[in-house]
C-alpha cells in the first residue's frame, strides 16, 4: 500500500527499504501536509493503531478496495488527533463469484503468491484471500563508491489472510464479520554498511581511541570518519538478528439504512499487534565472537465500538452523529539481555499502560444553492493513563496521569461554480492528549496538543485538463513528540526527549492531468511542506528542533507520470524528484527516481504484468537519522517483479 500512495499529492512517504525495523521510530510512515505525527490511518473506519504507531507495510493491497485520503485536519468526523489528515482504507467485499490466482517473481529471490475467492449466494456474500510475500537480502547503491552492495540481513517472509462475510437480512439491514491476519518474519539490519568507514573504524579500535562498548565515539572529533560512521557497526553485530510481527484484527459490523437511504451502523472490533525482536551483540574488539543477545517484545491491543447515525432534516440538510469508545493497552519488555560471559539474564525496561477514550460528534451538512456548509462539534475524552515502567536497575516509575477532555469545533465550506469548478475552505480545532509512552520520555510535564488547521483549495476541469491547488496552515500552540537533539550542556552528544513545542506548519500541493487522446495521458503534481518551530511551551531554554523537523525528510516532491493504453496493453513511466534535503543528514540534496509498469491481457481471464523500480539504479534515501550518519537508511536499488494473474 505504501508503494501505491507514494505518488499522492501532499503525501510524504518515508521508508528505508527493509521490513526488519518496522517497530518504533524506524517504521515506514506517511506524512500528510508536513504534520509529523498527525496522520490518522483507519481500516474501515477503525484506527489501525491506538497509540499512533502504525506501519503501512502491515496493509496488503490484496485486501484493499479503495483508499480515501482527507488532506487537512479531519477533526470533527474522525477525531482531532488527525492533525494533518486521514487515510481510510476500505476493504473488499464479495459481490460476485470470482476466483483469482496471482504468481510473481522478482529481484533478490522475491516470490509472491495470492489466492482469493469471492461469491454471493442468497443473502450471504464472502471475500477470502491468502497471500505470501518473501525475499532474500536486497541490494542498494553505496553512496560513497556508487557500487551495488548487498543489504545484509534484509530478507523477509510474510503470510497474510483476510476473511470477510456479509449477511443481508433485507435491503436495509446487514451484518458483516471480518478477520485479518498477518505474520511477518524479517531479519534485522537496522542500518546499511558504509564501506568507506571500515578502515577508519578498525584503526580507531586498534589504537584504543574508539570503544563502541562505552560510547567512545564521543572522544573523536566530529570530522573524523569513524565518528560520522559509528552507526555502520549495526550491520556487523546484527548478523542473524530478526524480528517477528503478528497482526490479528476482528471486526463485527451491523448496518441499518433509514428511509432516506443513510447508512447507520454499530461496529465492534478487537485489534491486536504483537512484536518480537532477537538481536545479537558481539565483542567489539573481536566482532566474530558473540558477547550477548538482546530481546524485545511488545503487545498492543485495542477493543472498542463505533456507532454512526444520520438523519435527513430537509431537502439539502443532513445531520450526522457518532460515538467512539476504545479500551487500549500496551505492554513492552524492551532490550532484555542474556550475557554469555556469566550466563545471567537481565531485563530491560518493562512498560505496562492502559487507557480508555471516548469521543462524541455531531455534524450538520447544509446545502444553499451552490454553497455547502458543514459545521460540527466534537467532545474528546481521554481517560487516565494507568501504567508503570520498570528499568533495568529495578527503578519503578509510575506512568499514571490525570484524564484529558475538551470540546473542539470545525467548519467546512464548498462552493461549486459549475459542474467542473469548485472552491473549498476548512477550519478545525485540534486537541490530542499525550499517550503514556510520550509521558515516560518527557523532559517535563506534557500538556495536551492544541491548535488550529486551515485549508483553502480549488479544483477544476477545462476540456482535456484537470487541475487542483490547495494550501494548508496548521498552527500548533502545543505539539509533542520524541526527538533526538543535542544536549544543552554538550552539543556534541545527543539525547532523546519529549516536550511541548509551539509551531506553524505550512504546506502546498498542486496537481495537473491532461488526456492527449484515448491512448495517452499525463499526470503532474508538486508537494511542499515546512515547519516553523516557535517556542518550547514548558521549558526555559531553547533547542535546535528546527534542524530536526525540516532536515530529516525531503521538503519537496515532484511527480510526473505518462501512461499509454491501447487494446490489451497498457504501460507507463513514473518519475519522482525529491528535493530540499539537508546534506548534513542525506547523501545528496535531491534525488530523481524512475519507475515503470506494463500490463498485457493475454485473454479474457489472464493478465501478465511487470514492474521495474529505480530504473537507473540510483543511490537515494527518503528519510534520515540525526545521529546515525549520512545515508544510513538507503532505499532499494534497481529491482523488478514479473507475474501473471488468472481470474475465473
């Protein structure tokens, strides 16, 4: 799914090309309108992850019917924590009898298999699918020598299933059951090797100047190659390390239509995500010998109910309302260790957190000639965080907090000049309480996030052209998150802290498409986002957050796609240009990437296809790390996948 969304206008896609680090800060993510932690991801209206830690790699395209993207604050309808926008993934349902088989092979031993079946008999319909996706170590282009290298420990093996069954009592009432399951085994490379740094690191270790066991890299000047490439030792001591990730989600939904055909429903769900990591650590003076093993596992669970009810009040007046309740829990045992030297096990940091949330909203959609106004109000309640944390030194820390609550409002207006042109504006208030994991890492007491999001946009069509432009400003009185920043007493060292910050986030997106004739078409888009950090709300001294907010991702994305379709054949070439990267963290200030696809319909039931990514085999990154060095998270080099789909 993340590949399908990377061309979206206003969407910033960040990844490092591997599945082995899909937990925590190293996961792939989509950022809408430049708001770092403000993207709400839903599956059929249910949050993918209650604590805000989601990964789009957990969503198989085989289960997706369509994706709804709301750019700008979706405060009233979806919750004010959707500061930047909302991605709502709608899953497939069985409407007609069909069986599909898909087999594909590709670079680095990639294999992908899919089998699905859908059907309908009397009042029952179903959609069932199973898929397997596996790959050996991928390759990338080393930034220093521009040579193709193996990304050690980057292979994976993944299985996923979907079962969706619908029962129609009559034309106005239905019951739906859905279960999704995904099990991923992936090796754990963390960072790619940097071949230019190995001689410097070896020399520093041999001379005793550099000792990674006690963070001795801080004794070296920052311009020393060994200091800047410290992260590259991760690939050495993670040989054989791996992660396991299991998602299992259950949903039960009862839908009933009123006399005006409005869908109302009651939705129960139970989502669970389990994560397990095994990491090897060797002696640094002889990294062929194992020193200790580290373990980490986590379980996150959310149980809840969504209720939606709507009513037609007048010809152009519709009232919508909803209630959302969720009970979430999070357990993590982070970096437990077994030391081979003494045969002893010591636990890492253990965290146990529970919280309830309740949200109620009312929204009125009013049509007045060509103008549509949609005002709304929402009550946000975040129950007390109940939890604790135990460190490796048996130090107990309470994570209990008071409850948070607030009312927020929003207004959306759309003016339709004619069938092809419309202007829209929106305003929504933002309110989001910190989760206990944020509080446990805070430098001081965290206040709830508050702010306002404003959007104005225009879309239209003229002859063979379609176009759109929008501008969003998100003004945050308080926002929070975990950042690695230079220590205030020693700027050569970094520490991870969470705090409140006042900020203004500006973004602009434009898109244009042109259909030359019945065969050729062109699509262009541009996205820009930048954050202006103001003051820290709860600290006495400033910190260099501006550098982190704007320098660890690209600030501009240009896309161009040209497609051709005739008869049984269609093909296209996509170009992505990333610019505005800070070369203190990225290997270059801009990257230009080309992809291509082709499909051929062999007969009524069979289609062959091929996709080629990074055609010119570029060395590039879409995200960076403040402390791990330049080019630490490379994307994959040139790769392809070719397959055939048979449907009957």
